RNA sequence: AGGGGUAUCGCCAAGUCGGUAAGGCACUAGACUUUGACUCUAGUAUGCGUAGGUUCGAGUCCUGCUACCCCUGCCA
C-alpha cells in the first residue's frame, strides 16, 4: 500500500514519544477494536486504516481485537463479516487476531486486586438508585451506603458474583473514586455487572461481564498496545482509563496511552450503526450490503474499490475538530481509481431509436474496432456492431435545442462515438406527440479513425446497435439524504430520498455480456457501473451505478 | 460545583523553535478533446472564531469573550 507522508497530531505524538524514548525500543503498537454487533462502515475504514497504517509507518504491530464484552448485543455473524470487510479493505493483522473475552480471567483478577486495595466495592443499590446517587452534571453525587464495605467482604461477594450465586441486577462491582468528581465517569463507575447470559465465545463460563471502561485499558495493556486510538466521545473517559492502570501493579512502567480523534461524517450520508440497522430492519435497505449504504460491504457491492477508500481516508486527514466531509470527495476518489482500471463501453440507459436511412441495403452489420480505454492502450481494442437501427440516449436529442446544445437536433450533425457522423433529418412521433424515432443519414467518409478532417462536429454521443446488443438493468443510486436535508435521528426514515434507487432498463454493446459479478466498467458519458451480485442473473445483468461522470454541461437559458 | 474538547478558504486540512498562510475536494476561466469526461494552465483567505495585549514581527505567546461538539447506560 502506498504511503504518503501526511503528518497529523497523532504522528506528532508518536514522534515525540520516540524522541523521549517512552516505549521500549521505541516500539509502536496499535489496534482496531470493533464491537461485533454490526457491520463496518466507512467511518470504521478511516479508523482501522489509521491504526493499521500507523503501525506500518513506524514498523510496529497492529492487532485486530473484537471487543466482545457485552454478550447481549453480539453475534458471530458480525465477526465473520468484519474480518471479510477488513481483508478486502487491505487491513492486515496476520495472526494478531484477539478477543477481549479471552482476557476475562485476567480482568477478574485485576478487579480483585482493586478490591483488595480498597479501590473497588460491591454495590447493592438498584440501577435506579445508582442513577439517582450519581447526581447531575452540576450537582455532585452521594456515596452509596455500601461504599465502605471492608475489602474482605467485597472480595467474598465479588467471588460469589463470579460464581453465579447472585441474580442479575442484584449487585455490581464499582470503582471507588469520587462521587463528587466533575467528571461523571469518575463517580464510582460500574466495572462489572452480572449477566447470566451465554457468550458467543466463552459460552457459559461467565456470570459477570466487565464494562467497557474497565475492560478497555486492560485489553490494551495486556496486548502491549502503545497508542490506543479512539473517537472524541471517549475523551473524558481517559482519566478512568489511566486510573485503572495507575492502580494496578502490573502497569507501573510501560502502558498504553489513549488518543482521541474526530470520527468521519459524510454529507448526505447516514452513518451511525443503529441508524444503519434501522434501515436494514425496516426493509428500506435490502441488507447491510445495500449499495446505497456507507457500509464497507455496501460500498464493495456498489463497485467502490479498496484503493479508492484508502486514498480517500488518506486525503481527509486526521484531526480533533468535528467535521463533515463532502460526499463529492469520496466520489472523486472512485472516479480517480476506476479511470485507468476499467474498460469503457457504450450503453444506452434511456433508449431512443435511430434509423440510418442510407445504411447499405446489402449489408447487415459493420463491425467497428474501438479502443477499449484510450488512456490505456494496453487494454487493446474490441469490436462494436454498427447497424441500420440504433439506440441513442433520449437526452441526446432535442427537437428544439436549447442554447449551446451540442447534441442531436433536426438538421444537426454529431459523431456517434467510434463510428460516423450522423445527421438528423426527420423526427417520428407517436399519437401523443412523443418523439419515438429519428431518421438520420450517416457519412461513410467520416469513419472513426479514418483521419477525416473535412468538417468538424461539436458533439459526440454514445450509441448501441438496436439489432445486436445486451439488455441491461441499471440501478442509478443516489444519496439517501437529499442535499441540505438535516439528519434527524427521530424520524429520518420518513425523509429518505425517494429516488435513492432509480431502476432503468437499457442496452449495452455486446462486449458487456461477458462481465462478471462486481466487474466494473465505464459506460461512456454515463458513469462507472458495477455488476450487482445480488440481482444479476444468467440472462439479465443488473448494474449499480458506482458514480456519475462529472459534467460541466448546464442547460441554462432556453 | 460542572467538566472535557474544538475553532485556519464553500468542504476537509497542514502549519513542531513566533519570521510574513501547504495540499486535496468543490468552484471559475481558458487550452485540449471522437466521453460537455480525462488531462493541462490560470484564479480563488492582506486572512487564521472574536476583542485586546506582548513583540521589529503572532495562525503560532498572554488575557478576556463568543460559538459549536461530548458527558448524568448495570452500552461501546
């Protein structure tokens, strides 16, 4: 993977650590700790790539660790999917795959150490009471009546909790810090709760499960992580992260440091895991891999490439300021990546029939040789059938042209890309007055590649033979949120762009027939398209439009 | 008795010891063009949330103010 030198506040911190010899041998060790309760989205791509590349840049280590501390929300389906997505993205962890749940024994031991040091206690207050005792943002909390239990009794009770002798919600283990702390996270946070639930990995071994705030610093420390990178909302959890390690004998020397960065937001995009889940559950999306979703699997199915996402993540940078990146930025990087990687074919999405009136009577078809990608000669050429009856794009004809219209209109001549100049002589309409056919003549002198310079033409349009083509279904995908729609977590489902998927049927040149699932091509002047793996069938290719081509054409004044 | 963060072009974002505002996206103009694409060229902050101060010199230091984000799960 290409590595561009792009400094950010995290590399600055690491550089400083190296200068000060903070870690043995100046090692750098990062990790990506997804919770297996949903699919990864492009925000996770930013995070995982950040951690992975940091390790690469400093010749360090990178761990993939599933943060499976809450058995109620997690499923194995997700740990499979997450690994698949990460592999595809180009994030490599080798054999460094870990599960937080495999540290449960150590975590319990550390909890007992805190208890023995008088720094943790078993609280029998109810959930509601705990909340009430916690106070508010502006008022201090008050101590639980169980706060001053002796270590021995706490230890005995905790061991009973671990042994499953107490019912759920009957008691919790809490850190003993300061109920008056201005930081809510330091008001005796709960570190263990009782859950008589089967865990996907540890099965029925445990009756207690650690809370994130307690588990995370331990997971990091146990794995020897140096730089534990997370998102902004954990900033005021950091004091507790440090408190845990401060008070454990094992971590008096080297320990991980938590560093927070701003997570990715994209315009017109629904990003949160729970909102994505709502889209999936409501049926608006046809799965976690719906090509309109910003999930890694959705982007993959849509036709995005790993490189385009990597480059995008590299370019947007890493900082601490909340920000929302313009969707156009992401789109730029797919176009940029697909440009030289994909063949370019003719495909007409909204067909309008054209008859070449002077097409030779004695000829059925003329096979034209065209370059598959003019910018990449190595892609070679392929043949396209030119016949008497053709299809062009409806948009490429106007009976009454607007100003600066370079396409077809009565009396005007344009080039059919890769073929000939063609002039529109007659417009055929149906009873409703709709244009249903154009009668045109072509000039055999103007054959593509013949070097004809006799006259010039302002427009070049794409076309497909009406007699020899492959029918295609095309899904034009648009953002789920229309421009300038504020995301409203309450009722965003009602505000989903009704045109987020527009289905059309058209025709492609014969070459398209051979395209395989997830294979991509540029359809000349229409954009980049990718074969949808879910809807395509043997005899019916279905394409997702990855992204449109840019266009400076603006039909302004009539 | 609240605390923790962030503010540099329309959108991201560099700016490490104060030395006279990188880059990308978008946009505009032009060149090229058998994709109104691509490519190329040029342009776009006398300005760094704001008001003062220190200094020969401040985005960078000091003081005050303002705006926005996060925090009261036995979620992560």
